[in-house]
């Protein structure tokens, strides 16, 4: 295996030159490793293959690297008993748990992994892992896989601290998926500069140049940034870190379940147990139908939870979804014209309701927004103005910093593995989005990039299932709009052995570990997972399913005050000029919702 090389200014062979790639002597690679955000202590020795900010400025997409043509074959990605392992010495450095700094003392390391597994002489990229060591006599390791796609391990750091406290006999490992974070993050240096129109986030008119730059820099090596390759990286990391008699537990959330399942297909005998939370099932978890599925889950929320609740039914009637449809129709006909001055139109209302719906606490406010728009009294206009301010709908787009995540890696996997084949037309996707009333418009916003995207060859494992009899815990919420039950259910049918359990959590949202609250405190998804981690072959404690917090359509007065300038989310108690939404308390999750609605690329299968 070749060593990762230092930057050069060599230009890559273009991906389109596939027939002539055998003649290529040298190719350039982008390896945009984000050292500054690595989470290491300021005085720590740089880890292997680290670069500096100066290195990353050598061209439009980060620093290139020498490489030779591997003539790779995707069939070679499947490991065999005699598959080569990495030989680089494993070196850990002290670092903070939290990439932004702080938290418990952790350890960080990188290993050079082949860009193309199965090629003995393949060029390599660094793949980063952070860990928290067990503080009691240890029994094994727990690996936490982030969603996205395109999410780095940074999003799992809070969960890692929680698991470390609850299971102190386990080492906690957080990998950065290849192409994100400190694992050769795919980036466009120019488009992601803070002084560009989209700040550090790539906006629509920057994508064409970004695609060209990525293709020029990476050439055929973009084909190495796949789910299968990331699964091989995980298997190699476990091979290198596992101690004799260790239990190996792997937990994935959202796209992380897709990654974990691919790993299980490749390494069915390596892990002790697998946990899948909010399941992205092979063959069912595709992007073009995402917006329609999201809307259909919201439809069920209004038809069941709202219609069955005395307060919500009183406000919206026995058929609340028809009231939602009527509000959108009336808006298009010019009703409540003040809304347009607030930045509320069909599209922004649809996505505003979408970002609220993905959050367990915020979704109860959807019916109140619909109710107020339909009535459109003077007090309602004031309340809706407060609502638009709370979501930042009138602000200029100052986009969030994507940090260690990579929109490029996310798009690369979406278009190569999570897109329907044959691909639906743009018109079909647009019509589905326009028919929706509650949606994130994720497929609608990115579909135009499908044709120009330099997709890698379709992986035959995209629609294939692992065959495994090890213990498995599968979790999904009935009100998860991102991986709804129809996407998760195929996993229930596939994994039916004695210690493989599918747990449906009523009313839970996406990521049951953090969005399934109980009356007694804590999250039901976490409690069930704790029970499984304590004894993967034991009887699961499912008692929390009888203690789930009910949906309360009264809302929380302090949150309602912040969102509407009224303590009552439905009605207007204050006179004109009295009260202020800032007298309320910002609901947990609202800042994330604000960022999500203002960001042009939204990770469809990530934690809320």
C-alpha cells in the first residue's frame, strides 16, 4: 500500500478520460483535512497525514496529492479472508471530545486507508477516529456512526459523552466517514470561503464551478468515496483496535444505519451486535420520494394526533388536513396578503412547517400556524410576524458554517447510491414538492444536480441485504418523517432471528435516542438501547413504551410566547403593542431549525 504523499501542484486526469487512464502517470488528489477543527489540544503533535491551512490553499478544492491510476474494480471492494490490512503504526494523541473544544479527555488518531480497497498498491487517504476510553474494567467497544450522508463524527460527540456515562465499561469510538471532517473532507475551497455570497456553504450558482473543480482535482478517485469504502474503513479500524475477547457493538443513526448495514454485509462475523436507529433500509431509502414521504407522515400527524385531540380538533375540525390544504389554496388566491411581506409564501410555509415537524417539541405548533393563517385576524398577523422573525424568514441569507460536514460527500452518495434508477424527471420531483404542504424540499432543491454530478458506478450492494444472525436492535418512530415506517419496515422483515428485535416507538420523531421523551424523564429510545447494550442476548426492557410523553397541543406557554408573542399558541390575549416574543423562552431545537431552513443543502438523513 502506498503512503499518503505530501501536496503537489499536479493536475488530475479528468474523470471523463476513462479510456485513457491507463496511460496516466500521475494524478492529483484533493485531501482537504480540517486540522484546525480536529479537537486535539493546541500543543498536541500533529497526527499522521495532517495538513496545514496553507496546504489547503494550493488550489480551488484543497491540497492535491500524487497518485497513480489503480485500474480499480468495484467488485474488489468485498473483503476476503486474506484481504490485506493496513500496516501503519497506530498512534493516539490527546484531544478534546468536542471538536469545538472542551468535554472529557479523549484520544484521536488517523490511519491511512486505501482509496480503492482491494488494490494492494492503492494511494491512501487519512481516516480519522476519536475515542473515549472506558473508566471501569472494560468489556469492549461501541462505535457511533453519524448520518447525513455527509455528516462528520462531530454530530455524535454529545451522544458519546452520554453513552460513556451510562456504559463506562465500553470504549466509545467516533469515526469521520471518509470525505468528511478530518477524513479527507471533500470541499471546494473557493466556494466555501466566508467572503463568498453563500458564506461557507455552497449555493446554487457556485455548484457548477465546484463540480468542475472537484472533478479536475480528484479525477477517477472520486469513485473511492462510497458507503462500501467507508464500511471497509470501519472494519479495518475495528480490526486494528479490537482486543482479544472484546465485544464489538456498532450503532448507526439515520444514514449511519445504511453505513452500519453495509458494514454488516461485508463483515457479518466481526461485530457482536448492531443497533440501527431511524432506519435507512436498502432499496427503500431513496431521495426522489423523500419530500412526498415526509408530507405523508405529516398528513398522518394531522389526521390522527390532531384529529383525535380535543383542542386541536376544536381549532381545525374533524378533518384537519383538509384545513391545511385549504390554507395553501387561499394563500395562492391572495388571502392574508400581509404574509408575503413577512417572507411567507407557499414554499417558505411548506419548508417552515417541515423544519418544525422534524423536531419533537416544535411539531405541536404546526396546527396553530395553520389556524392563525386561516383566520388572519389583526392579532394573528402580529403572531405570524413574530413567527417569521423567530424562524428568520425575513433575514438575508447568512448561511451557517458547515464545519466538518461535507455537502459534496453528501451529494456524491445521494446521487450515486440513494437515487432511484431510472431517475425520475425533474418535473416529476417538482410536482411532488409542489403538492406537499409539509416538506423540507430536499429532493426538489438538489434534483437538478443529479445529471451533471460525477456519480460513481452503481454499487451492486445498494439493494442487497446482509445475512447475519447476531443480536440486533432496530428502532423507529411512527412520526419520523425522514425515515418513516415504510422505509424502516423492510428491516423488520429481514432480521427475524431470536435476538433481533424491531421496536416501534409511538409518536417518536427521527433519531429515537434523542426524540422519544418519557413522562418520567429521559428518552425511550436511549433506555431500550441501554437495555440492549447491557446484554444483547437478554430480554429487552421495553417498559418505557408505557411511559411516553403525550403530545400536548396546548404547547409550552414560554415557547409559544417566543414563537408567536402570545403565551397561548392558538389565541390572542394581549392588546396591540403589549407583550413581546422575546419575553418568552426560545424552544430547544429552534436554532437548529433556523439553520436548516436557511441552508441550501440539507442532509436528509441526519440527526435533528
